[in-house]
C-alpha cells in the first residue's frame, strides 16, 4: 500500500473544512505543524473580531495538510441557522464593523505597524540573524534554537495581527468605483499596482544597496568583476562605509528570509547567492521596476468615468488604499518569513553538529524532526533515527495538495442573509466578499482545462518552464525562464525578478504571485489547476496573460 493509500481523512468536527492549497502545496513539516495553531489562529481571530467580521476561523493539520473552517459567530459550527442582529455576539461584531468604517481603523493599524510593531520585529530578528551559529557549542545551540522557535511563534502571531487589514480600504474603493463606472471589479485592481514595491523584491534594504553601489566605483567594479557570486557578496560586505553597511543590512534581513515558500525546507535567499547578485546587478544597470506610473495613468483615465460629485472621494480612497497596500507584504517579510529563515539557519547548524557526532547523515534531515525530537537529539538521545527522518522527507516531498481532499465534511452552503444591518456595514461586507473571491476563487471543477486559468497579469511570453515543486532548488532557474509552481508566497518576490512569466496551479488575481507579476510587469496565469503536473520541466511554453491560456510548444 502506497503512502497516499494509507492516508485517511475525516472531518475533525461539524461543518465544512477547506484545504489550503495556496500556501502549503506539500504537507507541513512536523516542526511547522507544532507552531501553527498556537500562534496563528488566536491572532487571526483577534483581528477578525476587531474588524467586526461575522466569522472566525478554526484550522487543523491533518497528515500535515492545512484545513480551515469558517465559523459564523453567534450560531453553532456547521449550523444553517441564520445570524441575527438580536444575538449579542453578532450585534457587537456589527457595531465594531460600523466603527471600522467610521474611524478608518486600518489607518490606525498602519500607524501602529510603522511606529511600533515593524521596528520591534526588525530589532528582534536582526539580533538573532547576527548570531554566528557555527561558533555555538551544543548547549549554546540548543538555547539559540529555543529563542528562534519562540521568536518564530511571536512573528507568526504578528503576521496575522494584520491579516487582510490592507484589504478593507481597497475593497471599499473597488466597490465604489465599480458602481460609479460600471467597470468589473477585477479590472480595477490595476489601480493599486506600484503601491508596494516590496512585491517586486524592492525592499528598503535592497534599494539602499542599489543606491550605494551606483555611487561607488569600487563596488561597481566588484559587482562586474565576473567572480563567483559568493566572493562578490563577501567583497561588498568588506567595503567600509555606506556600501558595506547597506549590504550587511540587506544580507541580514533579505538574505535571511525564506525565498521559496513558507516551510523550513524552503531555502533562504543567502543560499541563492547567484540570484542575489543578478538582482543587484540588474537593478544597478536597469533600475528597479516601478508600476506606479502606469497605475496612476490608468487611474486618471478611469477617473474621467467617475461622476464629478464622486471624484474627490475617488482621489481620497485611492490614496488611502495605495498608502496601506504595502502592509500585505511587509507583515510577512519583516515577521514570520524572516523569522522562519533564521529558524532554518539554526536548525541546519544543529544538523551539521549532529552529522559530526555521527547521529545524522544529512543536516537537512533535522528539519523533519518535531521540536521534542530536536531537543533530544541535541542531548545525544536518539528519540528518532536518521533513517526515519530521511524517510519522512522523501514521503513529505512526494505528497502534494492533490493527495488530500479539497473539502472535508458536507458541501458548503450559502448562509441566509442577515436582516437589519446598518447600510455602511452591509456595504463593507459586500466589498470584502468581492475581494475574498479575488484571492480565493471558487474551487476548480474536475473537467476544467488543465492549462487554462485566470489572467492575473497581462502580456505574452515564451520561455523554458521551471516546475518548482517540493524542495526544488531555485538556483536551477536561469534569467528569462518561466516559473511554474503551486505556492503563493510573498517570499517569492526575492527570486521572481529572474523569470519572464509565472504560472500557478491555484490562486486568484489578488494572490501574492499575481501581485508580484504585475509589479514586475511580466505575464501571469493563476488557477491553472494541473500546470505543475502537466508541464514538463524544461518544456518551451507560451504564457498568455491576456487570455489566461498556457501552451506547451515543445
């Protein structure tokens, strides 16, 4: 019996449980599973409550696959009973939603992020990233692992403190403009392009490096020396003053963040030095992509279709939505994506020590241990064998979201509408529903074409497909290749600048890679269902970001 045949999936409770196939295309590592529910769920539901959402989220891991259930507040889980404003829990949420609209709570949250949470997250992560892990003994490394794990849990909590916060002003703006002009909401997301340069990998640290090198002849010569990428980075780091300081900060922040996914088998950017150097070199020579000019030109055109009495509101709401858009990416990059990279670095250092001790054959095997097993191994106690850890990795990488049911429990039903909502609250919920469908479109039907999806970024491109699944090494991707993947992660912005087009199995026009592609100005087709299984590695493909079609040319 194969691993797939052994897997048994049962609904963990009443109601409908939906598989997350966007963030985690493979089963989660045991270490990652242990951190999931203890940090993410409370934070996410706290934010939903603050913003007056009428649902909370329950999530569980089944064989490493993430399932979530939307629980309507004020009624039992899985119930078809209608929510009513007479229910005190519902009434409280409705009032909070009204206050969100009246007081523009998202603006206060952005201010808190900029002035409090983000600086503190940077300070915490920098402190851990600076640790020379290979200089630690077993005890010191065990203590460092504990600190990294605690930090990773805290950063996951902070990530979800701001889940969908940037979506509120965007949702209200898009709904208003759609009603004023008659344009499809899906055509209005382009007005936010360029508002988060972080989506194209242009972090503050990256821009500082590019500016410093452009102004320094010595560093420009090093960058163009033709030496291997690792040597170039080392030489740039050793330059005293502005260049060395900028590269050091870029190395510690961008370099230590996960670059290819959310789990710990994903590699950090510093493990892909060729990609880092190529990105810096390209930006120094050609500049950093900036889609804001195109977006603002489109906004001027659409503004002409807005009735005159609404144009002042159009301007204010567009500015508001663009101002906060970066929070969608920053909450990941400066919190858990960075903390997870620091965690990976610490685990691999521990793995190397265990290899020297003769307990492991490969440092990467330690990633497959749970937290208790890691602690035991560092004490020299073989609570799990090297062979079992190696088998876990092979098994985990052999499974994908296609091996798990898309849904557990009964089919989802449309809940009855809530009567008596204040008009501004009803409008807010309507706006959020539109955005939700853009991020998580309805499940693809079984008979949907394999290579037809949703056009997420316009243009047409032909190139060699690089099918990045499992523990794919991204240093295999050459400039101009086509990235074909299942995962949607803001972490990809660090490597996506190398590719000419993007194709994904899942997602919608507001999923992370859709936004990354638009920021880079490259074609993207998402929700292409079986792209990673149908398209062969290295095949020549055409990606049509206008029609949503992908064609294998040979």
